[in-house]
C-alpha cells in the first residue's frame, strides 16, 4: 500500500485516505434527552429495543429540591414498557472519596449500595444533598437489553459532590436476572424530588 502524504504542508492536498485509515462519524447515536424539573422520577419507555446492542445513559447535574438532604439516586428497569419497574437484580458497589483539603481519602466496598436478587430500586451514587453547587453526574451502560437468552448486564460510574467539600466516585455493576427483554428504565429519587438535571440516551453501535 502506498503511503499518502500532505503536499507542500497543505492538508487540502490530501484527496484520499488509505482504507485502514478511513474516518467514521463515531458509534454513538443520540436517541432522546429527558430533563427533570421538580420530579421524583425520570423514565425511558421508548427507544430501548433491538436496534442497538447496548445503550448509554448520561446523567448530568442532578440536584435535589431545596431543603432536601440525604436523598438516594436510584434505578430500576421494566419488561413491560414502563407499566411497572421491578426486575430482579444483583449488584456490587465500591467507591473512592477525597476531600478538598486533602485531609481524608479512601477506597471501599459499599455494602449499603448493593442488592442481592432484589426487585428494589438500587443506589447509583452517594446521597444527594441540597448544598448550592453540589450535584451528581455520570453514566450507565446497559448491554443487549432485548436479548431473550441472557441476563442483562450493566455498569455505571458516577461522580458526586456531596457533604461539601467531598467528592465521591461511585462504581456499580450488576445484572437484571431476567431473560425477558428490558424495554424501560427509570431513574428515581428514593424520597423527595429532583429539582433539576437531564439524562441523554444514546444507542451504541
């Protein structure tokens, strides 16, 4: 294969790329965006189907309503298009933390964040607090939700500023123990409402 180079240092002189270096538009397709405004739940009851092998949820700047502290940012899934949420799931969770003055830091398993064969909503991050600029952001990837053969694995990573001035990095992974297709996902505050935040849903090629 001939090596193609720029002529006279001008990129416009490159008229073709070798096949192996072909450019692509990326492998994420934005499907929908849902904003939360003083609501207890944020739900996705469409777009999760067999079109993509996995789906990526990106949640940005979730914050509880004013005067609302110690709230849990949680998740559950549905196999009936959102008529109910309660897929039996098992999760594992750990976190690291560090405060702004470098006085405290650590890495630990968080048993209070996991579930074992439960239909409860499970925790994705450390608690939400109403403290001005504190919020939770992160992402969750759900793998092959339309499979009728395998359980449904997922992984999530979240960064939260809570009990200011601490930052927590939470890692949760698990599976929905069902061979039914998952076609709905709901993010929720375990109590109280979410004042603001948005979630972007992407299909992953």
